[in-house]
C-alpha cells in the first residue's frame, strides 16, 4: 500500500495559525492562509493541512484546557476554538483551489460531521485526529467516503488502534496510514518516544507509518529526521512563519528555515544510503589493492628451501598473494632466491 508517491512526505499543519499571522501582517485571514501555503510550497513541503470545525460541535462550554497555559492562556477549549472557527466550506474550497494552483496538496482535519461531508468535494485524503481515535461513529463516517485515511495514534493503546482500523476496514476498503503521535502540547523531547514507531511497525506491518510531531523544533531538525530513520515515511508538524508568536500552535511549530534544514537532512540521508547489498565499490578499488596485505618474505629464502610460516609475514600492498591463500604457499619449495621483503608470487615456487 502506498498512500503517497514520494517519501518522506512532509505535511505542514497550518491549522489555525494563519489567524495570528493575519494580525501580525495586518492582512485578511484568507490572505494570511494563502501566504502560509505559498511559503510552505517554497520551502519544499508536500502538503498543507488545516483544521475544519465549529466550536459548538467540537467542545462543550465547560471543557478545560490541555495545553501549556503559559503559551496559550485560554483555559477553555470552547473559548479557544471559538477564536479560530471562522472559515466556512467556501473558504476551504478557495484554499483548495489555491493549493491546486501552486501544486501542493490540500488537506484539512475534519472535527465534525458537517466538515467530513463538505471536505469530500475537494480533498483526496482524510486525517483523523488522535482525539477522535475512539470516536467510532465519526471514523465510520469518514471511512464511508472511500478515500485514504491518516490515523493519528496519540494517547492510544494498541487495542484502541486495532478497533479504529477494524472500524475503517469493516466500512470500506481504503488505504490507511498510522501516525505515531504524543498528545502533549508541547511534547518534551524525553516524551517523544520515537521507538514507538518501530512498535507500530511490529503490530501493524501492512500499513504506512508516519509521525505527527509536537516537540519544539531543534536547530538541526534531528527529531523529525530520526523519526524518518525509524520508519516514519509521512511526517507532519505544525507550521508557522513566526515561532515567537503567542498562541496554541506557534511555539512548537516549524518555520521555513526548519523545513529547509529537514529537507537538507533527507537529501544527505538519501545520498549516503547508497546500495543495499554489500560489495566493493569503484571508489575503493585503489585502497582495496594498495591497503590490503600480501604474503611477504620475512627473511631471505634460498632456492630449494621450503616455505614455512616462520619465514613469511604479511605486508602492504595487496598486489601479491593474499593471506587468505596461505595454504597454497606453505610447504612449497622456492624455485629462485627470494629476498627479504619481497612479495611472493606463484612463479617463485613449485
């Protein structure tokens, strides 16, 4: 199963960060969203992802915060989501059209049944949030659309993941990608648990694997790079144009510079990966010849003498008889005088 054509497939989750960018740049929310799409495309990102919801359908009015209140002081989920639920079906359609124009994939995570339906008209892949992994009716509704699904697995057990997969597969035959995720905002480095990617691979060997990241980006983007090396071919991370902005998803987001660093890492990895099967390379030919050892006379050996271990040693270059063929030399009789430090050749003995 292959959901995407290119790996690693990098998804920039713009989410609702464009609202804050709009305020900073003094532009409309739509223009800010398009600006972020454009910058993502320039940075080499494969897809951008938004979040489609209305606060009333997402959280009750007494739902408490679960994020870092020092970064985002809003204490109610409802109140926070209410700030960022202004876009409609038409707005997301406009963003989808803009993505098509720039040749970057449009995605948006639906958080209610209405958004599942309207996103189906202009979206090729659905993303299910970790928060909805046990929302079985919701998962069924998405699976009925018959499109590939990325399933985030934050804060979940293997049993819960299996139930979600069974729900999808019992509803429709679609490709499924599993995203390792830690549902903490931000995720401390010691909580990233990237080895869980390997555990997902063991438990679910027939599915694409990915990583949805909430750590604060390190300068070299080693966390995302390690996730890729551990088997996460789909990488998703929040995206911003200013990591210093206050707000729920800026402080743990990547910016275009981070994306460039990650892509540089991937280029280097693909360069150094090389051949899978172990074999000598052309660039090693000279070293293979000159730096290996040959059988050498340890002392002067007279014509007619028997070649014994005590009369031989092993030195560079490797252009003579290899020590691996020592049994073809021992107990042979010298046909000529052999000087100390001479490389032996088969012509020297019977």
